[in-house]
């Protein structure tokens, strides 16, 4: 009887796997968290210890991304119309809002609130699924997922109780490393270790590709939103308006360089791959890098809009130039996963930006921001020429 009740949680065969309104709702909440994180990074760049604050922001970003990546398979495996699944999403959305509120002070007095909420989201999701799946063989996989998050909860909570920033950061880095290792290993547990490692990736390729495209688009939308708010605060300044225009054009070019061929071919590449699960995991890592690059770019442009003709320092250059370089790095690694070869235009673009960054110290922030825009424009033009020469390049993921 319990097994029969658990069966209703799963999607029925043949049911469409399009993005549900539940997922869209969750992503909207996630945008707010990314906006808050951008503010944390912005404050860190202008602080006396920009490298330390940037590392802390990276840890927080990885934690937020883990929430999204763990939730992504839920609506493929389970029916989003079922009350238990809706409760999981509602609880995760509320928890994400709380995380967003506590983000600015996560490495201060709000550490326990942040870590406790984060751990509570994962533990709560696992307990609901384990209870709902009682009597069903899928419960064993959910137990494995819960086990990994229970293990990572220890450094999260212990780190939150410590007042020293370096120790807290080290313990939280350990927690993040545990979770990403678990994700790459498909949350293999002692009782299903071999089966989990060789099992098929639990997300449909079409659904996975669509969710990733939506996620990157939302991250880019957050870039526009934050830049727009910053421009609104300096709307009387012609330099700020020009910086906002450059920010918008850069966002469009980032979107275009992401969507060109590889993003659309991800589902076909997963199906054609010798080991589909491996390609899906590589896609995860490359999207983490790309989204991290977008968040850094976001903070950089906010700085440019605030002071378009002011002084340029290394910290500002690292955001304005480093963000696009990080994004392009993730993008050419993503392209390699799809085609089995590097995109020369993206490699050259990333190296060019890194090479010219030392000279940017002599230019005003607005001029610095134009550099990535021109490089991205060159990549888009190169893509257009390549598309004419090879309009139907099939995916060829490396073995």
C-alpha cells in the first residue's frame, strides 16, 4: 500500500517535460538571492580586503547554485502537481528568501542564521521525500542524498558558531567541497555506491538543456535588473547612462555567445555521448563557472555605473574584466564538452582580455567596461561567420 502511494509522486510515462510554473516561480525567488549576492560582492570589491571578500562571495554563490542544481531534477523525476512536491518547492523558496536576507552578514553575526537555513532546506527536503517514498525502492536513493547533506551540515554549522572569519571560511569551503563531490558522484551512498555511479543521469536531456538555458537567462536578467537600479540612482549623470548602455549591450552579447549552437545542442550531445552522465556533470561544472562570471560582471558594471569617469583600481579591473574572462572560460569548456574541441574565438577573447587588463589601470572605468563589449562583439561576429560555413554542425562530445 505504501509503495502504491509513493508511485503517484512520479511523472507518468509520456507526460510532457516542459518547464513547469513551479520551476519558474522558484527561479524568480532565486533571482533575488543572486541580486543580494551581487551586492555582497560589490561591497567586498570596495573593501580593504577585496580578495578575501571575493572568496567569501564565491563560497556563498556555490552554496546557492547547489540549491538550484539539486532542485533541477525534482520536477523531472516527480510530478509537480503532487502536494508533497509543491511543499518541497514552497519550503525551498521560503528558505531561499531567508538565505538572501542573511547573505550580506553571512560571514558576520548572521552566520548561524545562514548556515542553519541552508542546512534546514536540504535536510527538510530529504525528510519529506523519504517519508513520501516509504515502501518504494527510490527511497534508498533519497536516503543517500540526505546522508551527504547530513555530513556537510557538520562543517556548515560548526563554522557558523565560530567568530573567526578564516576558520569559518575554511569549514564552509569543506562543506561546499563535500556537496559538489557528492553531486558529481550522483550522491552514491554505501548501500548503492556502485549502482549510483553507473546509473543513468536522472534528468531527461531535453529538460536539462531547457533548465540550464533558462538559468543562464535568469542570471543575465539579474545583471540587467541590478544595472538598471544602479543607473536609476545616477540617472542625471551622462556617464552613468552611457555605462548602463554598455552594460545592456554586454548582457545581450553574453546571452548570444551562450546560445550559439552549443547550448541548443546540449540535449543531443547528452544522448550521443558515450557516457551521458559524465557529460551532464561536466555541463554542471561549466555552468557554475559561467554563472559565477555573470555575477562578477554584474558587480563590476554596478561599480562602473556609480563612478563611470572616476579612478580605476586593480579591484575594479578584476571585476569588470575578470567577470567576462571567467564567463568565457566556462563557455569554451562547455563548447568543448559538446563538440570535443575548443572554440578559438572564445579562447582568444579570454586571453585578450586577460592580456590587456594591466593597461586598463590608466583608463576610466567606462573605458575599461568597453573592452569586454568589443571582445564579445568580435566573438558574436565570428560565430555568425562560422554558422554560415557550418550551419548544421552535429555534436561530437569527447569519449
